[in-house]
C-alpha cells in the first residue's frame, strides 16, 4: 500500500479516507469524528481541511 500525505497532520500514512481526492489519515479522521462541533478544535479541523483542499486546487494538483 502506498503512503499518502494527510492534509490535516501532514504525515505520510497508509490508512485513511479520501475526500475530493485529498487524503485524511485514519488518526485524524477518528479525532475529527469524535470532536464535538462546539469544540474550538472542530473549527480548526474544518479550516485545515478547507486549506488542504483549496490550496491543492489553486496549484492545479
């Protein structure tokens, strides 16, 4: 299995999910789905996902 770079933590991992062709590792996915939407960390994760998706689109990747 090929390692991919997580758009949240930046680490290369083998397991995770892809959203709009962008990879989120299993650890970040688990943390995200278990974070309450009222928690400030949830907003941070949302921003990291947006940044990861939109920065790659802007670069044409």
